[in-house]
C-alpha cells in the first residue's frame, strides 16, 4: 500500500494520524510501504466566523498536531499560548466572551481570512498554511485537504423554554464550547452541506487510494459530515481501495468528545456495533469493508460480521504513538 487516505475530525483523527505516520516511518505496518503517502480529508463543518476571522478548528488541530505546535494538555490551539487579545476584547464587552482565540492562534486566522478575502479558496489557503507546519517535517508525504471549499456548518437545536417553539438553534461551537455538550442535542442542522462540493483533490485522493481509513473521530459531526458532502460517500463506495474504520466507542462510551450525545441525537445505538452498523457494509450500500472495535467489546464481533463487515477486537486506546501505530497495523491487516 502506497497511498492512504484518512477522513479526519479534530483531536481523535489527529492523534490517530500521528500513530499512523509513526508506523509508516518506522516500518511498523506490514503491507504498507515505508514511503507511503497520506492524504487527510478534514471536516470543515465545525468552521465559523468569530471577531471577523475565519476559524477552522479541525483543520488547525490536524495541522498543529502534526506540525508539533498543538497544546497537548487542552488538545486544541497553540502550545505556550497567551490570551492578551481575548482579555482586551472581553474588557470592551465584545461577544462571544466564551470563545477564546489565543494570541499565537490569531495569526493563523488572520492569514486565512486575508487570503479568503483576496479570493483564494480554502483548499489553497490550507496548502499555504501547511507549508509552514507540515512541509518541513513531511515534505510531499502528507497532504491536508478541507472536505469542501464551500461554507458548510453544523448547528444544534437545544431546548429553550423561553422560545415560542421550545427550542433554539446554536452553532456547533456554542454547543461544544459554551454549553459543553451538557444539554441534549434535539436535532442537528447541517447548513449548506447538501449544496457543498468536494474540494479539489478530495475525490482523486479517494479514487487513487490503496486504503481509506475512518479514524476514531466523531462519527456524526466529523466523519459523518465529510461523508455528507454530495458525491463523497459515493466515491468511497466506488473506490477500489479497501475501507476500514476504528470505533470511537469503547465499552459503550466515547473516549473523549461528544460522540455519545451526537449518536443519541440521530437515534443510533451508542456502541461499537451501533456505529459500525450505522456506517454500514459496502456490500450492502454502506462504506465499510472492515471495522476495528476494542477488545472489551469483543462480544459484538459476530453481530457486525453478520452484517457483512469484517471485524476484529483489539486494544483501541491511543496511549502513545506505538500503541496507535499498532491500531493502524491491525486496521491494515484486517482488510489486506
């Protein structure tokens, strides 16, 4: 295997990519060439505009993580960050005060916004930003693509007794950052997603892949939104590559993030089997050839295999790069 395409959300996808690249460089993945190329198709439905700046959380998390600039403790934003601009904006009473842009991070958003304002599409802007963060380390081995150049956003309907309808709709960032996903998500609204088109290079990355990986990112608002771009799910169904995913649910709960809340909002069983069956087998019109679940969920293997999805139960905790590389190796072995 020389070409691997990964559909990634934020931190879960970025950490998997670290292990995958570690495995490739260390020749730890049997069947994968040590000079294999990796293309990352990143979710952009978390994107939003704040203080006049275009913020792309998942793109930036992948870029900062693989470029060794991420704040590991928070799992987002820049390391050694300061917050003077945020404090000054709050002193002026400028909303939203609950969403902070660090002083280092602001530079990325300023460059992105200036380029977008000059007429460059997001895919070209991302390529330019990656020349700083990824090219020095990986050369042409790694390519980061937004799923679309078009504006597409996830919004969440939550209960609001003061609203005439009994609900109000907030941007995904408000649900995640201000509300901390602590209130039920009644409905998800994907604004603009059904009109979006795949960014340049996205369909080629799927068609030309030897392996397509769905990492343990949120299956609804990360991988799910990528698959929601018109034409992308069909491209995965039609590729000659094998398609394998890794469960974000371990022991009937998400490891981190909000997969449980999002799955509940769309009526999908919160389990490793539930997520795998929701993606579906390619033989039955879904997207998976293989599905890795954690060893503590081994009792669900038979149910998944009965649905036509090759399944294996292995340790799925990304405790370090070696452990994550072992997960990637198991994914490759499952569908080789």
